[in-house]
């Protein structure tokens, strides 16, 4: 029995993007046991994953868990976070390991000098590179997200106006520069003129209330009403999803939803656009799965909305609390009609 430790501390989207590694290891390597190390507040998004035998968590630092990890006597460590903290884990365990390439130099050049030499490859494929020596190949099945029966949301508990179906609109993101301004979200919702469920966390609740008041009963603000797994259930049951570059976007990809993703200061070229796996338009695996290029995956059923040829974009590989230049053109100039037409078509 091979015992493997996979490490990814955060965040929601990044962890969801590691699920093909877990599945491919489990299904393609004989006699393997997979453990996962993450932060405690992200444990719930992995608990129902059948490919994981045991989850280890930390709250503050790795010293909370090192003793228990040593007892497991792992054969190999798969580092999908690759930072100082994971380096400490690998040194403490003293086991063979592989780390994924974060392409920090290439991203720095793109952000600071606008020189784009990033490879045309999704981060999922870079994650899979860490386990290729096990004979693992991309099975083309996309991302996984498993929801327990207890976390499945009954659509009949939603307002009557939304029980026959709705559009999911993820209004938040980790940084302000990755979010549409509230007034543009209100305008888009009014133009769509369909039942819409706003999705987000506690930090998005007030913004959601403002949008719901401005638009009316067509909008149901679900922000901060549901756990992350329950929100995932609402994503799963939505007709289509409008979303920023955030964790629920990748959860929507796991459920093969049609996604209209809106990009501000970050860009799809960083390799974290919606990933569907290597499938044709009918959802069937292509016959040439292993020969398909990474750029073929993730865009067939999705619409990417962004302001191209903006000289200041990307301004960060992560994001800011406000536009560094003050104009926020990457979001204010987003073509609303492109989002609306993708929904109503």
C-alpha cells in the first residue's frame, strides 16, 4: 500500500482544482491511500470526497500536526501549494516529494512588465505534472465536488418565484478588484429579467441586500444564508452561473454548469479559468483525451467576459482592495450586454 500526502492549504477554488489529482491517483495507481493536509476552515469541502482516506488540518501553523503526520509514515508528499509552510512540512517528514511549478517569475513579468511568456496550460495540468512519475495521466473528467445528502438544498425551500429555476450570480470574490461594482450588477440583473439567486458569504450579505432591494422580487439574496456546501448545492441546481474569478466558479465547473465568468484585474492567462476537462460539446470524453491541448479545456461551454487590451491589466496576480490607478476600467468597462446575451440565448 502506497501512502500519499497531498498538501493544499487554501483556498476554496485552489483546493477544488486539486481534485483531478486525487481522482487520477486513486483510480490509476494500485493499492494507494491518499491523505490531505489543509487548513481547518476548508475541511468541509473535502470531507465527502471518496478519494481521500484521511484529512489532516491546521489552524495556525504546521507544528499542530507534524507529530501525527510523522506517525503516518508516508511514502510520498505531493505539494500543490509550494510555499515556505509546505517546505517546512516536507523537511520535517523527510520523505520523497514533488511540488508544482507556480510560475512566479512568468507571472511577475506579466503583471509588472506586461510580458506574457506564460504557457498555455491550465493549472490542473500543472498539478498533474507532480504525479506523472506514478504513471498518472489526465483522465479528462474535469473537477470533482461532493456534497453530502444533509447539505443538499431543497429547491422548494426557495421563494416561490425561484422554484421553477434560476440563474446563480456569484457577487463576491477575495478582492474588490475582482468584483463588478454593485451598480453594474444591479443593471445586469434588471436586463436579465429572470429569477436570480445571489451567492456569496457573510462579507457579501449587505451588498446582496442592496442589489435585491434595487432589483425587486426577481432577486433572492442567499449570501450568508447557507454554508459553502449548501451554496455549492444551489450552484449545482442553477440553470447558468455568472461569477467572478472565485471559488464558486470552480465549483460550478465541477458540476459542468454553463459559466459566464467576469474578469477584472486578474486574467484567464494565469491558467485558472473554468475547467471542464477534456470533453466535447455533448459532455462525452473525447477519443483523443491525452492528445488534446490544455487550452481546449475549460472554455467550450463557457463565456469569458473581460476588457482586453487594457494597458494596466493584469495589475496583480491576486487582487487589491481598490484599483491602484483609481479608474477601475477593467470592471467599469465590462460589456454588460455580453453577459446578458449569454444568459438569455
